[in-house]
C-alpha cells in the first residue's frame, strides 16, 4: 500500500530556461582503457560525484547498434574542474568500464546510473534489464533498480530492490540516499487502483541492505508518493539525487509532455521526511541546443546528477539519449524561484 502525500502546488505548462550550458561530452571525448573499442558510440544519462578538484562522471554507454536489442554499460571518467572554464568538445578523457551487464538481473543492460555516497561509501543504483526483459510471456519485474557499492577498487553488485506488496512491470529512475534513514527514490510502473501508473515513490530501505556479501533481493517498504504529474504530462520521474541546502533538499525531476513527448525538467525542495515544500511553478530546462533536440531519442533533457560548487549548482544530464550535457545555475536564482511557490 502506498501513501499519497501530494501538496497543492501547481505547475504551468511553460518554460523559463535558467540553466547555463557549460559543455557537452560525446563518445569521442571518452577513451575506454579497459575495452577493445576505443570510444563508446554514445554516452548519456550520467551519475555524478564531485571529489576535490574533479567531476567524477558515470555515463551510460553503448558501443554500437550492430545488433538488436543493444545493451548498455556504465563507464567512469573524470573532468577536472578547471576544464569547465573552457571548451570541452576537443578534450579526451580516459575512462573505464565500471559496471557491465553480467548477471541474470541486468544481462540486457545497465542503464541510467545515479551516484551517491551512503554511510561513507560510493553507491551506484541503476536500472537493470533482466534476462526476461524481452520475453513477452513475462509480465512483472522485467527491469529493476540494482545497487552496487565501490570497495577494494571495484564495483560490487549487492542486490535488486523490490517494493513490498507491489505488482511492478518495471522500475526506473532510482537512487539510494541517507535521508532520515536509508531511502530509495524509485519510479515503478505498476498496477494501482485498477490502472497502470508511473509513480514517483520514496520507500524505506533496511539499514543493513548493503552488507550482504552476495547479491540478494532487497525489499523496500512504507512507500509514499510525494508528487504527481500535471494534466499536461504523460509521466514524471526522479532526476537528480537530493542536494542538501540548509535543512531542505534540492532535486531536479524530468517530465514527458502528454502532447509532444518532449522531456523537460523542473525542481523541487523537500524536507527530511520526503514531503515536498516547494516546486518551481514552470519548467526550468527544456531542449534548446542541437545536441538536446537531435539524437537517439530526440528532444530530451534528462538531469541525473547534481552538485554544489561555491554558490553554483552543477547539473549533469542526458541529452537526446546520445550525449552528456553539463549545466550551471546560481543557487540564489533557483532558490528564489522555489521560494515563490512554497506551501
């Protein structure tokens, strides 16, 4: 059973784009050091950690469309912060395969990683496409949030999350955070009240969830739905993990338009209990650059990583399912917009 706790805060179907584009990374900008193919074909929908003087980026990659269906992997590379002052398009960064599809839970792809630090450890949660993902006779749990932790110089897969008592077709846009206990943000497609719905859910995670020495199923529970789509949207989903700002948390979400299928982004603030306290009254980011409008999936901006440098919010995002975009916005500017639409 899910608890709805959606505030009476409405958003308009308009765009005031406040994100300054800093640069774009394509496959040619990343050299894979541990794989026979030098460069990925595409790299997009990245996770982000900021460490001292670098952006540590975890990008979803493909290495060609020579077969169907293709499978994604995750590659890690680092961008020195000084590079953000110049043109990134001619730089080449050494990268390495970090997570590949090699279990029954992710054999058809590891997709859309979100990077966080939990109990002092680096954590990746990604969407794992199971061995039955392309099997039409299998109805439920075809793709699931999968968690890996970084230890002893490599990524170790710990398990797959399942929301207790729910019949889920698939589950995406997930990340794990410490926020008044361990919480999983997830976006299951599930049977709910007689309909199939995409829901933004925050669920509780057992405190020992990452301690297993072998991969296991991790049951999450006490799910709440703190936000819902507007009437002009086909669906919404979690974007970036939360960035702590004072006593609140700043997150970006994405939304797919009902009429035009364009992916845009808006932002929210929430408290430690997961309750939304403010929302931007309109979209603050939408496809405008050629690399955001044209690619494997056109007209997409997909924020998936966030950090704070001085007084600027850094956002990394997927552009048209083909590139990694990097953007900035002044913290004061986005907070001013959010403060105008509080509960």
